[in-house]
């Protein structure tokens, strides 16, 4: 505990230095000493989560059976879509008027779904309208001038929704194609063109045919030829903003013009593509047509719900779903989702996207077709409770995408992290007594699995931290504690995030997390995959945060919960031992991978080791007999060849607990039995195990019984041999035990017998300027050894002359000032030299000089 000199002022004889003395006032160097060698935290690897061989909505390891979870495999056909739901929102069936038509006179009225033109403002406008009506009825006798290819044969079979007489509709249908072609010759930017007359019949009147516009008459400007000219379908059309008409004082004219423009664009741009889609002759051609269709719809501002031909378009797309082609279905899903379908169609579209993403081979085409943006739009805009099943498959598709590195980065760039956190907050607001509560759990599994993948990226982790992910995950854990699958995915995510210092600190500050983790451990004690991750998180929280150690320890039943888990998994591992021994001689490579029970014990013991760093917690644990008994039991039944990490962690925790010299210490009560177990570790071929055993002996060797045990079992020979390791930490641990052995004057002779003096001097020469703590420890050991010195030559042999040269050089302050270290490290380095090494080295040098004769030393025989 600091290796301080204990000196009685009333006596002239200096007392020996002791490796672990009684408690005294600690200097800063003492604290650094303790942190370096006596109390140590334990690290371990994050629990391994195997990748599921197949992409599924819920993996094979989930606790709830298929009857409780939505399926990953389902049939999906054109019949899965509902055509009736796809009607445009603006199509409102007209009702008979009791009195007279209502004239739109305000912007508010203009928002109605029924468009009625205002009365003309002057006589000129009246003449325009009258001329348009006359033209309309003259052209009905011209017949349908469009070829048969333009009008699909099944259009005549559709039932009209209009409440107008069928005869009028028939006459209008015959005139529409000619009128639409006439409309094409009217320049879009010519303000002198004639007003278009549009007598709106009904919604389905414009939907029951592909070629033509019911009830419309379009005129060319006066003086132009009446000859029709077919415009090229490849002509450049203005985008959505270009199709909007400037308001000229008549709001009805603006709306009529927009409708006309949409109809013209439909016939010129969309209809030819639909004919290509109806051929169904070649998958590649269909995919190309879908690409052109999406571009054209986007160009004409027809994506969304307000497109009047929407039902007709979707009907064509739905029929293509039956074609078994993932590239084609990908393009269909993208267009259908962009059309903002809802209800049954939204669910089917999300299932279609899910089906495509489920196949890992489709990742490349998904990257190129930007399906991710459409799915994120669904999450952003759709109602959580109304469309919870659709959102489930949408989220499942995104989860599959998150397994691809390219798509994962795209998610971060598109703001997926913030969006998913908002969705989690909405889910957390659903109360347990709500009918949707269970369904939200299905969605939460997909969401947390996606966030877990996103947590691999530093920008995503930063967004999670800033977005309050810690508190939301804790709320979800609290609400879903009975859902083992949800809990597993959340703790998987937290186990990954808690490996990063900033997130670990944020989690440690969330006081409710300790109660939650303990509750889950008690509730799911035999669920190894859940238990091991919670224990790993607790190990991370207690690794560097003293407040977290204290707070967890103070939670009710915290240590009892850990002890109960220790007992459960100790028994599981103990019962599995025969199978391990059967395999030992055959193949030792497998022994490097701990079993499930061993892995839990490794991480649980790590928590105990980290907790013991806190003074009051460590003292309490040292007095907890059941904890110490289980740790010793691990050393008894488990060989370091069986599981290296488990045995070393147990030894490290015993070392930490042995530091506390409390009256009720269970370590002190079992010190001889512990020493026997450590001897087995000390004699192994594993250097890490040897060093850990030496560290424990460093604490236990303060007791006379342990010193006698070390001498009796010839352990000191191993300690002296370790001085040749050329490793500072190994030499430091070995030298600490040697220091305690030299306190007893009857045991000092072994240093000379085994060549220990020369090896200590070599260590001082090799490591002195780089490690003043080790140099101080060596000088203390030599000081204890030389207590009854009569002659430097007889005491130190030929090493006396070496010490007379070496010690003055190490005491030269220039050695410290010339070191290449900088900042706090240099200050700490100087502190160790000034407060620890210098006082002891000066006394040792003075003793050697005062007992040194310049005659040749006589070797001791």
C-alpha cells in the first residue's frame, strides 16, 4: 500500500521497508502506486453476436413463436392490392344542386375538389366561351380520330361514376381525342390564345379512357392553320413549375389550365410508356419502361395523391407485380410508394420492398434505384397506429439494408438516425393498455436492430448521443421488460454503444439504468444471450466511473443478484466439465473460445473486479464470504488451459479484494487455501497467469503464514527467476513479494543464494531512469536485505562496486530533467523520483559507502 519507510524516531536503527504496510496518510505517489499495481480493472471482449444466415423479420433465436410474430415469408400478388382505394383524393362525386351552381369567388373556394369557372369578366370572354361550346358540338360528328392502339380495349367495359346522362358522355368521348390533338398546337406561353372551355362531368369521366379528355375543347390562336400536327413524344416538357399557369385574374382559368396541362402531359408522356408496360414481353424492357415512367411522373409533378389519372396508372402497375422479377418489383415498389398509397396498398407495397430487400443479392440494385429514400418517407409521413403493419415491413426492409455498408452510410446521410429516434419516442408513448402496444413491440425489434447496425458509424453514434437515445432506450426497456426479444436487441445495442467512452458516460449518468438492468437480470436469469450483454454493459459502466461503482452497489439486492448469477452459471459450467476434459487431448484450439457459461462468468467476475476499485465497495466485497468462496472455487475446478481469461479474471479480483485489510475479510480467512490455488497457477506455462499469481502473493505476503508458505514451497526461486524477464511489470510484481520476504531477517539469505542481488541490480540499471517506482522498490528490498550489514563486500559481493557507481548517477537531477517525456507524464515521473526513489536511494548509498572498504571483496562460499 505505497511501500513507505516506517521509521521510529526514538530509535537509531531503521526499520525495514515493507511491501504492504498498515494504513497511513496517502501521498499522491501512493495513490498512483495503488492504481498501477494493487487495484486493477479488468477488460474483456464484447459478446459475440453471430450474423443470421438468412435475412428474416425475426431471427430463429427469438423467443416468441411464429404464431406471435408477423411472418417473413408471404404470398404477394396483384390481387393483394386494392384498386378501389387508389382513387384520387380530389375525385368527389357530385351531388344534384337544389338551386343554382355555386360560383367560386375566393381562394378558399378555389381549394374545392369541384372546379366551376367564373362568369366571364366582359363581352370578349363571353364570345370566347360561346365559340368554344359551338366548336365542341361541331367536332362530335368527326368521330374518334385516335388510332385503336391508343385506347385500351378494356376501357369501354369500365363503369362510369358520372351522374350525367350516358348519351352526353358518348358524344363527348368521340370528340375528345381530336380536341386533345388540337390543344397541342396552342403555344404554352402565348397569352393571346383562346380560353379553353372545360365542362367537368365527373371524376371517372376522365379516367375511363386513355386517349382523350372528356368535355374539353382546345383552340389554336386565330389565324393559324387548322391542320393537326402530331408533336414528338421526345419533346422537352417543362417540369412541374413550368406547367403552372400564371394567375391572370381568373382563378378558375388557372385551375382549368393546370388540368389541361396534366391531361396533355399524360397523353404525350405517360400513355406511350403504359403501352410498353402492357406488352409484358421482356423483363429488361419493362424495367426500362418503369425507369422512364418514374422520371416522367416526377417531371410532370404527378407523384403523390393529387394526380387525376392515378387509379388508372396504379392499376397497370399492380398487374405487373405477378411477374417474378426482383429488379422489376423494385422499380414497381418505388413508383407505388412514391404515389403515396395507403391502407392495404401501402402494406402490400412495403411487403414488396421487404421481399426484395430480404435477398442480399439485391443490395446492388437497391443502391442504384434509391429505394431507401421512399421507405424513409413512409416512416416519416405515415400514421404509426393506423399503418403499424406496413411500417413493420418497411422497417424490416430498412433493417436488411443496414447490413450493407454502402446503404448504411446512405442512411446516415439521409437523416435516418434522427427519424428512427423520433419513431421510438412515438412507440414509447403508446401505453401498455393500448390495443396497439403488442404490435409496437414487433416494430421496436426492427428499429433497435437497425440502430444497432448504425451504431458502427461515428456520425451515427454522435447523433444518437445528441438525440437522447440513452433515455429512450431505457424507457423502452422499462416498458418492454416482458418481451425478451425487444430487451435482447436493446441490450445488444447498448453493449456496443457502452464500449465508447462518451456514450458509456451518458449511460452511467442515467440513474434508472441500474435498476432496469438488475430487474432484467432477475427476470431473465437463464437467458444467457441477454444476461451476458447486461453484465458486459455493467462491466463497462464500472470500469472507469467511481460514481457508477458506488451507485450500482447501493441499489437494492445488487450484490445478491450478481452472486445468484455467479452460482447459477458456475454450476452450469461445473456440470459441463467432463465434456471439456474429453476434448482436451484431441484439440486445444477450441479451448480458446469460452463456453456460454464460461463467458458469463468471465464478464460477471469483471464487474466484481471493477466494483472493488471503490474503497468502501471493495472493503464490503472483501467481507462478503460467498463472493470470495465462488472466486476461489473457480481457481479450484478450472485450469488455465481450459479457460485462460476466466482464471486470470478470478485471480485479479482476488488480488483486488486482498488489498483491503478489514477485520472481517474473507480473503484473510482463506489466505492459505488461496495461496495453494495460486501455486497451481504459478507453476503453469502461462506467463499472464504466473504474473497474476505473483501479484496476489504481493498482497498476501504481508502475512507471516504466507511468507512461510512461499519459503516452504520454494516459490521465491520462481520470483527471482522472473527478474530476468526484462519486463517492467513482471519485475515490479516479483520485487514486491521479495520486499515483503526480506522484512523477516531470517529469510534474507535466499537473495544471495539464488543470485537475487545481482538480478536486482541489473533491473535497477535496466529500468531505473524509465520507472522510478520499480527503482524505488529495488532499493527498498536491498535496504531490508542489508539491515545487519558489516561490510558492503560481504553483503553485496561484487555488486557493491556497481551500486556505488549506479546510485549516484540515478540520483543526479539531470537524469530526470533530461527525460524526453512531456506534460503531466513528465511531472508524474519527476514526482516519483523526488518523493519515492530519491530518499531511499540516498540512504542505501550512504549505507554502502559507510561500510565499503576499497579492498577487494572476498567472495562468500
